[in-house]
C-alpha cells in the first residue's frame, strides 16, 4: 500500500496536492500527487511501500486545510463484477491484513467523491454497505462502531460503480464524518444560510466536551461583517452577548433576543467598547485575506480578544500560496510578540471559495 486518497471540495484538488506534497516532504516521504480537475479527490502515490501508512499516522489530520478526509488505499480495483463486488474487496483487505494490525476495526464507510456525477453513486454506496459490512464481520474484522477514537476505520471509495479504492483511516487521525462531511441541519429561525459555516467551524475547532466552557452566557463577542446575522445567531444561541458590526441591517429576531448591540461602523476601525473584555472575535467580511489577517493580528496583539474564528476569501488562482503567506505572516507576528497560541485552518464543507481559521491565545 503506497497511496493516500484525500477527499476535497470539487475544484480544490490542486490545493490538496500542494498541501500533501509539502507535508509529506517535511516528513522525508517523497511521491507525487495525481490530480484530476474537479474530481473531488487526490491520490498521493509514495515512492516507497508502507510510506502511505506512515503519512496517515504522522501528518496530523487537523493540520490539513484543504483535505476533508485522509485514507490509505490500495491500487484501484477495476472492472468489479456487478454480481460479486465483495470477493475482490475482501481479498484486498486480506492482503492489507498481512501488512498492518488488522482486527476489530470500527466500521466500514462506502463512499464516493463530493461531485454531482459521483453523487449519483451514493444510493449504490448505501445499499452496498449492508452486504459488505456483514462480509467483513464474518471475517471478524469489524466491530461496527463508527465513533471510536482509536483503531482503524475501513473505507471503500467508489469512483464508478465498478471501480473502487479499498483502504482505511486511523480513527484518531481522520475526519469522523462520512465522506468527511458533517451533516448539519439549517435552523429555520436563522437569518442566513452562512450560519452553517460558523456552526461547522465550532464543531470542527472546539471539542464538544469543551463547548459549554468555551462559549457561554458569561462571554462577550464581536462579529465583524455581521449582517444579516447568521454568525451572530450561533453565538447568541450559545448565550453570548454580541456586538454586531456592519452598516447593513441585522435580523429583527436577533434584536428581539436582547443579546445583541448593532454597531453600524467600519469593521476595520471598530474597537471593543470601553471597559468591556471581549472573549470572542468572529469575522466574515469580504476582503483581501492579507487585510483580514492584519486586522485579526491587531485584535490579538492588543489583547482585545482571546479566541477568534474568521474567514479568508480566496477568489485568486494561487489559493494555497495565498493562505500559507497570510497565515505564516500572522503566526510570525504573534510569535514575535511572545504570544502562545493554537492556530488551525480548514476548508469547511459549508465554505465555498474561502477557508475558516481558528486561533486561541493560550
Ligand atoms: C458574507 S456577509 C456576512 C454574513 C454573516 N456572517 C451572516 O452569517 O449573516 C459580509 C458582510 O460584511 C459586511 N462588510 C463588508 N465590509 C465591511 C466593513 N469594512 N465593515 C463592516 N462590515 C463590512 C457586509 O456589509 C456584509 O454584510
């Protein structure tokens, strides 16, 4: 096994390729990324066998920005006979079981890429899961528990109904979601669909066991570029009081909560109200990434907030280079002022041409 499959949003394959190549090289693992534009995945082929497994263990999944999932895979199994796709897959797992510790794995996910064409396969994937799961159980390979934090999760990644990659991910170093996509339901009383971006960001960056401690009614937040209020809604829902900064109008339902103050001001000039200690800064303004990271840097260096979630809009061609440049500059600045912090960035499912960044001052 010398390949990694990485899932992503369709159109972001080059970013994933750049990212995985850089991370692998940093670990002394060399290979090349096979990119098919708009396919929704990238295959990174290592020059040496066994190295893909090492990457799946040693590249912290949280450090990947553009990849939604990371799995070690076999060569592509092609021309699977429609009457019995299971036997070749089981044979492939038999081979895998000779190479790594392979018993009592958590669950099997039969997946496909997140593209319109591949989505047509989803119905097939769902149906196929049932017989495949029982065949794997018969071999004693499966416990059927998908939320374990250790062990392996098995994946069959179909790119056509007769062709799939067979593989696994490490449950302590992968996305815990089927196809790497958290399923969130749009709250009907939210003012805008972009509310799901902040909800997914909170789910991604803040352990659920800590959420009540990290976001609660004792805290004040500032939302820069807040209108009509989808992000503010998520904060108010968790009890925070929000200064909503935007020249536009906030949804009346948010005013009715008594938990917001609308500040019709320029987000680049706004400063925290006097004698108020702001804990959270969130920012969804449509601006150049370099301007946004400079603004966030100003807030953190002035001690105006402790935690922040913000978007970087990426309409440019060289998206990976732009992200690296802006985040590195911001990190260097925080370091040079002696600040200790945790920084994580992710291209979330609900992000389009943008990524979401989280920083916590330690
Ligand atoms: C993508 S929308 C934000 C949507 C919002 N997060 C939500 O969930 O409803 C961007 C907002 O940023 C605001 N904006 C852009 N530049 C701004 C600035 N310099 N100061 C304040 N707001 C700004 C726009 O008026 C717009 O309402």
